[in-house]
C-alpha cells in the first residue's frame, strides 16, 4: 500500500489530476471476458468502420498481459482539459472539439508518463513498465472505470464525478502488484441527454456508439474527399470541422467540473473561433506550420479542407 500511495503522490506532483490503479490477475478475469465479448460484438456489427487496427487481435486489447508480459497492475491517469472559454458559434465559424483547442495531449501526457515511469523505477528498481496515450492496444476507458477514475457513460466516454467528461487519459502497465482502487459506479441512471444530443444519432443504444455515424470519426479518422461522408449525414455535421463535443456538453456531471489550470490546453484564436472563409484557402504549408503542435494534424490537410467544405456548404458560404 505504501508503494501505491507513493506512486499516486508522484503522479499528482507531475500534474496529473486523477490517478487510480486496476489489478490485473494471473488469469483472465470475468471483467476481461466481458470486455472481449463487448468488443467482439461491436466489431462484428462493423461499428469500427475503416479503423482496421481495432479489429486486430481483440483478445490483446482485453487482456493487458498480452501487451506487457507479467503485467499485474495498470496505473490509470487523467488530466483535466476543460477551459473557461466558449467556442464562437456565430455564422461563418467552424467548431473544433475542446480537446484539440490547445497542444497535442499525446505529447503533453506522454512526457509526464515517461517522467512517472522513471520515478516508479526509482521506487521499485525491478519494476517493468510500459506507457501509452491512445497509442497502444489497451481499452483505457474500461480500465479507468476499473481503477475508479469514473464510469463509462451512455455515450461510451468516461465520466468522472469530479471532472465530468473532461479527462484525457493515459496509462502505465507494470509488473508490480499494487493496491487496486474500487471500480467506479455507473451514475447515469435514467438520463439519456447524451443520446438525444448526438447530431447524427451515432449512439445507437445506451453505451454503444456506431463510429461510422459519429462526427468525430467522420471528421478525423475517415480518409478521403467529401464523397466518402454519407450524403444524408453531411447536413447534421453542421459547422463541426474537427470532432464533436455535443454528447459531452449536455452531461449533468459537467455542471460541477472546474476549469483546468494547465497552460497547454488553452485555446488559440484559430482553434476557438476558426473562420471558414480563411480555412477554405489554407495551404498545406500553412496547415503544417499552424497546427504543428496540435492534434488537428490527425485529420491531415486534405481532411481538414474537406471538413471545412462540408461546414461551408451547411452554412451556404461561398469561397
């Protein structure tokens, strides 16, 4: 218990806002079987779309022991990214998801995870660790729930009683046997606000999202020109040019969430109030320079221009 407490203290000192520990058994647990079953059914329904990597070795995603040999614990960490700012929704502006307003969280969290790994090794020299921020075959939201950081809401995102829906997640797998936290309790109750708020009806049933209808998938992960986005969904995308916060914005638990003090997640004028008429003519060189430290790079230059074109059409703007 002393080692677990020490690791948590180090995590908070490094700037993480939430930390919890999940235990990984020496054999597959009922929870791991449940995760694999849910993932397999989701894949069978084709809800992953063109994200082929999600269909590779699903058993590996459900069992961390296949990711790190001898894994006995997973340390789940969260950083609050909510800011006090509001997006400019006046005509002519696009909308970018909050997590992409500031610097790329992969780098921000990744650097802190590496520092925490070093501190763990100083506390336990024989420990083996491996860290990820969205990049590894780990079902991090499910394990964050097991570690007590929050529960998976009906929109399939993590909800924290303290931080609402605004936690970016990272994790450290380790061979250490650490004291686990109590899993979080689902507090969604009968609320269906997130399901009602989804502009493209991508939440096909509570806790199940069809990614092929989700605005985040359509504007970030899906490659190709405007014709690859189903014509019937394009009007519902509205002015969203990178991701979507609608299901998060309506969650009642966000009413109590406090803004972050993390400078890296503060917005820039371009991400807070992007003018569609300016972005329509964005060159690849300017895209590379302007979004060099931004997660918006994920959509690539062509993808962002496509999304801007859809949003401009929806607002009946001309180049």
